[in-house]
């Protein structure tokens, strides 16, 4: 692998999922052992859930950094650049380091003649890069987000985290995790380790709460869930929210009511794992105020008002729908949508396309072999929205959104949603448009 592009091609050639699928953690344990178990060289906070993992990880890592800890963060997927997945104190890993660690792993695997059944897939490989990178950078704490599930997720090779954090759980990836919310919750709660505190997002279904509580009890873990009766929301805007929790004032830059609840989860986690630190509240406030995270009701432009949101499953789009109602109550919305075929486009689009605030619906293509055809997205939307159409060129549609007066005006907004792939492509196209105009 001579350069960054070749390295990414190699990593992606490993395949997204194992074949056959993981049945346990034996593969990642075997791989980590080749490098003297780098995941054991720093403390961790482990995060699983369906939605909200990335935002929660961003807030947690920013807050922990404020205490002077060297803090790693591992997330997936990325929006624009692969390097976003691995960072230390907010700085992404370099392309050169990706090349270095990938070559190191590849050479070690070849040297040790690892059997085929223990060969890494893409996520195994990237997880191992992250583990090695955090050890090499002498991280004190790493905030680690799971990939698909929890119990047999490669990140679950970490031993005893400072805390296991479970975010919002809903139906997604059912072909891998189970066809009921209870089965999915059990898989996610598989990250809970003996004698390690558990912090749960407060608005989960009762069956999810019971699953997490029971697992915590079985493993002798402290179980913490934010008390929403102690929450007082003071202000909600598209670029910030202010609230009081347990009579203390906080501010975040992430938009949407769900982000306030994510912040409560972060607050409880920080007070649990760093409770003996002086200046705890002040450092936590600074971390929360500094946190930004791409494609989470992110405003790209104010004139015209253009927002991107990574909502890509039923629960995520329900949250997007309520956020629009709450933060943009007087706007007529043009929805621009791209989705993966395996994300149940019929049910997802049904949750939002028929709302009174929807002015237009545009189906668009996105660069993934899993993507549903723009035409089919449009056909679904037409069942609920009269003004639905599709386009075959995403760049043209993005340019049209920023140049066509129909999409602008004080009473209108455009929201791109349905896929994080779409969010990444829109941001890249917008940068090219801005280059041309300057």
C-alpha cells in the first residue's frame, strides 16, 4: 500500500461484514493478541445503541478532554473523511497514520499466517487501527462507540469500562440483531461488564429499560438513568439549547429535543466516572458548549435555510419530524431524500412525507450500491405528498436548492435526510459550489 487511497481501497476490500458472521469475540481477541492487546492500555467508556451514539460520544469526549485527560474517540460511520472515525482530543488521525497502522496490521497478519476464519473484515481492521493509535498516543481515556450491535461487536473486546452507556434503542439492523426491540436491546446491552456502571438514555421503551436494568443487576453494576423530572428546558433554537438539570444550567450547540436527552445521559456519565474531580460542573459545561457534530440537524446555510440530518431509520425520522415541528413551526419544508434499500424506505418515508409542513419531496441518488433508486423513493412519497419528484444528478439538485428562489424565502427550508452517505456527498458538493463562486 503506497498511499492513502490504496490503503482505503484495501480496507474496504475486506468486506463490511464477516463471512460467516461473527458468532463470538474470538476473532478480534486473536487479532488484538498479535499486538499485545492495545485495548487494555487505557481506560474506556463504551457506547451502544441505535441512535444518538455519535452525538453522545462527541459530548463525552469533549467533556473529558476539559479535565486535561488525553481522550480518544472512535465513531462510525464518517461523514466526509474516513479519518473522522478515529481522533484524539478532537484532532482526527492523519492520512499518513492510517497508512502506517494499516500496513503494520497487514504485515503482522501475513507474518503470523492467520487462518482464514480469523481474518479481519473492514470494521475489525479499523477497530484495531483505533486501539493501536490510542495506545501509541498514550491516551488516558477512549470513548468507544460500537459498530452494529454490542455483544459480539469487535469493540466489545475491551475488558472493564469506566461506564457502559446505552443510548436510544429502536428497530434497526434487524437481520443481524433480532426482529424485536427486546432482542435488539439484549444485543446492545451485551457491552455491560461486571461491576461497571451502566448509564441509560432516559426515553427508551419500558422493555428496553427493564432489559438494561436486569443486565446491570445480573452483573452487579450500578444502574443510572437520568431523571427527566429534574429537567427544565429554557430555550431551543436551531443552533443551541439551554436547560437546567438538577438545578444546574447547561447549554449545548446541538439542535433537537433528543440532543438535550443525550446531554443528560452524558451529564450522568461524567458525574459517575469523574465524581471525585474538582471543577467538575464547570469543565462539563465547557465540554458541552464546545461540542459540535456533523449531519445532526446541521445548518449548512441560513439564506436559503438548508439543513442536513442523518436520520436513516424509523426512529431517527420520527425524531427529525418532531424536531422540525418544534424548531421550524412556521416553515414550509422541501425534503430531499436518499436512502439505503435495507432501511425500509416505505415505512421511513411514511413517517414524514405526509406532514402538513412538507411542501416538496425530492428523491435523489447517492453513491452506494445499497442505495434505493431515486425514482422508487419518489413513488413512495407520492402516496403521501402531492409535490414529489426525483432527480438523477445530486450535484444539480444541490446547486438548484441554493440558486432557485422557490426553495428560499423566509417561510421555507430545505432538509436533506435519509442517509449519512447523502450528508457527506451534499457537504462535498457544497464546498465545490462555494469554490466556484469565490
